[in-house]
């Protein structure tokens, strides 16, 4: 993921450019020792010019980072060409830098292909730290802070129950779940942000969002674009041989602009009909502004709305939430004893006459523990979005140069055996003490949603969406491994994909109603929030 800032096309690097980069790297390297500066943090030894390029994996970079932490300690510094990177493998290191020194650790490295060329410079998650970033983030925060999120619970429940009915109506519920989850999550956020009701998995507005998400995912693939290492290439004409990335970026830019403009204009047109939405609320607040002031405010609102629809962290809310729920389903199929214990808790608190709602959550500590353990056990975002150090710094006796990309390896933090014994085992009980949620153990959310001023501003909404979906699935269905030819449950293994979002690789499972009573509840759909 993080290596999207670099390139794999070494044979095409001109020798003259290479010499310049070697000189620059040498000057930076030897300049560190002038004036008695402390040393750089430990890390793998770099080669001339390319640095540690050859040490980087093509996928699942967090596993390589984890090995480095075991060898060099919980701070590792490496270099790719002339770009320095610091990775942090402890929660304390993240808190000391991203939080306690947030004024200088909150920058964002700029991807040329993603931002300038493909149109994602509208996204505040990709903006440099400063006034435009603060303005956009504040516009988003007004509608997704902890006090505002409960307003959207009815939408979350409505779409979750639609998913349950969809699963009930098909003989192959597991396959249907994989097809329906994307439209369910997109439907929730489209309803909340734009007031738009998704009608099917082929809904045209879903296609708009998916095309933009695909553009995002492709434009940040590790090592795909030479322009990330040599930004001047962005200025060559698109007709030049080897400039296919410019033509590709033009297509992606169209997809990005469509995602920003089309749903927003639809929501504006629906305001006169009294259709409630975040966009309607935003526009009503600025209706008294005139001319340029209105246009600027509307632009910020439009950008904030688009960020809400795809995910404020820049990694797409629908994709990350879908990956988390898919992982939960796999965990339940692999651990039937955990599922049975959770269902017993739900039955004792909720009963069997209704499905769970948000008011039940505080009385369901084991269900909450399952959610926490799911996100800890196999991280769907193993690395946080990279930060950029905006000033020279000294931390733990090491010098960290201005311009260093700084990343926390969430995977390593949440698999620290000193914090979570048997970290590779799925054990929700680790969060329970004397029948209650144990607040003395480190909450995985301290790492899962990022750190400091760049912490995910949509975390409260994402958490509530994941809760209502997981608790509803547990209450309504049994999730099991399929049977083999001898009638015994197959052994399931959790294999996670690489990439920005790490999702479970395709797996088999069986999803059936727990009882006819549960099936009737789903059909009746008479639930309250």
C-alpha cells in the first residue's frame, strides 16, 4: 500500500536523472551528521540511488515491516530513492508522534496520479495539513461527530433489515451476501448523505460510486506509476509513447467528477420536495450567502458530501466496512462456539420476539467483544494512511528529517503478544472480565481508525453500522462451515488479500435462519431503533 509512492520501472529511469538523485541522496545522508545531529532510526541498509527499493515486497508490506520490527526495534527507517520513510510498530510511538506532536506529524504526502491527475485533490484526506484541510474536515465533522451519528440509526436499521430479507429469500444466502453487501453499505451512506434510496445491486448511483472507488484503488497501487517517483512526467503530453497513464487518468478524472457532481445535484433538486439529507441540511445553512461566498461554501459542502459517500479516510467506507463484516462472517463460521455464546447473550437480552437495536448495545458486552476482536484479529486496514513530517524532529534519540513519510503498522500493534496474548487466536473473551467489557485492555480502536489530527472522522458512523449489521446477522441466522462428502464441517482458513484494504479471500459458508420464528421476524420487518 504505502509503496504506491514509489516505482517498479527502474529500467526506464534515465541515467542523468539517476545521477541527480544519487547526489541528492548522498547530500541528505551525509548532511545528517553535520552539527552533531543524532543518527537516523535503525533499518535495512540502503543501496546507492535506489535505497531500499529491492527490500520492498509487492504485496502485504505489513508482514515485511513486522519482520523489520523484530530485527531493528519498533522504529524502522528506510529509504526508497530519495524518499525517507519511518514506520512505527508500537502504540506508544504512534501516540508520542501523531498525537503529542501532531503539529508537525499531520502532513500528507501527495500522490500525483491520485490527486492532480485523477481528480482526488478534492478529498480532505489527501490534502496537506492547513486551512483548506481544516475547513473541509470541519464541514464533515459537523454531520458525523459522536452526537450527530445517532440521527442516522433508522437508515442503518432499514438497510440492514433489507439485507436480512434478501438473504432469507435466496437458497444460496452466502453467495447472495457477497453480492448484496456492497449495495447495502452504499445504500446506507447514499441515503444519509444525499437522501437517495438504492433500489438494487445494479442501481446507477452505485455504479457511479464504484467507478470512482475503482479509480482510487488503481491509482494508488504500489509501484504502478513512474510519475510518483518522477513528478515532472505529469507534464508530458498524453500522446507521447509511454504516457498511457495520462490517458488513464483522464478517464478516472471523469469518474471522480461524476461521483462528486451527480449525487449532489440530485440531492439539490430534491430539496424542494422536502427530502431530508446531509446535503439538504448543508445547503440550507448557507442559503443566505451570496455570490462567491456561496459558491465557495457550496464547493466545500459538495466535497465533504463526496468524501462521506466513499469514506473520509480516503480508503472508501463501503469497502472497509464490507471487508469488516465479511471477516466477521468468516470468523463466525470458523468459531461456532463463539457464535453460540453471542446468540445466547442476544436471546437473554433481546428475546426472540424482535431483532436487536441500538438501545441493546450496552447490554451485549460479548457481541461488542466480537466486533473488537474481529477488527484486531485480521486488520482490514493493516497500515494507517501515511503522514508527512513537516519539520525536522528528534524522537527517542533519533533524528527524523523533515519530509519523512511516517506510517503506523496497525497489524503489528494489534498482534503484540505483550498486549494481546495469543494474538493470532480469535478470542473475544480477552475483552471480557467478570461478565462485563474489560476496559483495562487496550481497545483496538486506538489503532484501527488512525491517530492524531488525521484520525478517521467517520469512525463513529462506521462503528455503529458494523454493530447493527453484525448483531442482526447473529440474531437472525446461523453461519456455519459447509459439510464435506462425509457430512463433517469443512475446515476453514482465513486468508487475507493484499492492498490498501485487506479482505478475506473467497470462502464457503452456509447462512440459514436460526428458526422459523426468526424467519417470520425478518419477513414482518416491524422493528424499532
